[in-house]
């Protein structure tokens, strides 16, 4: 078992001008560590990597390594549309001190499964680091299917897969056919189902604003395998998870959640726009109610 617990794909706090606020970025990292997460992911979609320049992304890796200081695992998201840039970012992440990588399919190009496997294995060769695959066909346009998995699973660096397809049948498929690739929770609404199939780790956007609660939740369903208590916790989380996954304003909701907890959030970069006041009020109410429900469970 390599991955266990909460791995938070941290947000990138921006000034109103859109520039990265490095002081607040340090606070984001510290709060995660203080609340017991197992790892911090820099360069995930929740961190708006697609809206950052290559230079900004590499600077984030260097900054995060210095801030984390080996206290939790530092995982780098290295995805990019261009393969040469992806490999350059991969090498930069390794040189900056990343201990593992999060790797998805390059968006828009729609590679075949064999082509995608070749891409992932080149990243493994360039880095020599453990890789957590990220299967999210809703964003990349392609799925990491049987042919792809058969090719990459022979490489011991392919350690895990964050399964974000939303397809429940993928869980038994992965566990039964590729047991050497660790199953990782990739859907905020599906934590309980993943745990029932043996998942011990969760790449958790909600941990940006509910880190201690998410850590406790994963401890209950992952380490303790207590799905009865887990069901109660999941029921408390569900209104929030539904708002995140189905509301169409995922990043805006995450950053609003941070602000609701008194944590730095900031604006989102274009092409995304701020939520309108009506939706903001609705989400704020969901966050408050979720916090109250979770506190009632964990403090009982």
C-alpha cells in the first residue's frame, strides 16, 4: 500500500489582478499539513494549472517543496496539452523535489489507448517517480481502458489510478483486473463506493476547506473499514458533494468554501468567472449546513 489518506489538490490563491499570492499559497499548504493530510498535490485542475504559464507552474513546484519540507508527500500534476511541455514540466517537478506524479491524458488530441500508454511510459522514464494515473474522460475526451492499462501496468512506477469517470463499473473492473494499480477515490460523491472496493486514499478537493473532516472520514472508511459510520458521514457530505460535482461551478465553489472557513480563496482565472450572488448564497448555505452536520457527527 503506497497511498493512504487524503491527498489534497490545493487551490492557487490569486490577487484580484490574477497574479499568484505566494504568501497565501504558503498558508494554504500549512493549513493542510496542520490538519493531517497525507499529501499535497500541486498542479492539479483544482489548482487551475491550465490557466498558469509553464514558468508559474515550475515556480509553484519549487515553492511548495520548500514550504512542505518533507512533512507530507509532495505530488506534482504534470499534465499539459503539448507532450514536449509535459515532459519538460515532469523533469522540472522531479528536480524541484516532487515525490510522485499525477498524470492524465493530454486534452483535446484524443490519443488512442496505445498512444496514451506510450505517453505515460515516457513520463515514467523521464521521472523515475511513482505515478498516479488520472482517468477523467469528461475532461480529456479519452478513457484509460483495458488496452492502455494492460500496457502500462507492466511498469512498476504505475502505482495507482484516480478514477474520476463516474462509472461505478470501473471500480470492480480495476480491482479485479489490475490489482497492482491501487484504486484511488476520484469522485467526491462516491467515497463510500470506492471504500467498499478497498480504496484507502482520496484525492479530495473538499479538503481545501474541510481538511480535518475529510481526513477523519477517510480514516473511518479506509483504515477502519467502517461503512456504517461512513454512511452517516457521507449522508452529511452529500448536499455539498452534489453541489460541487453537479453545480457547474466546481472551482468557484471550492474557493468559496475556503473563504467560508476563513481561509484564503481568491478569484478564479479566466475563462472562468465569479458565481452570481444567487448561486453564491445557495452554496454558502450548503457549506454552513454541511459543516454543522459534520460537527454533530464527529463531536458526538
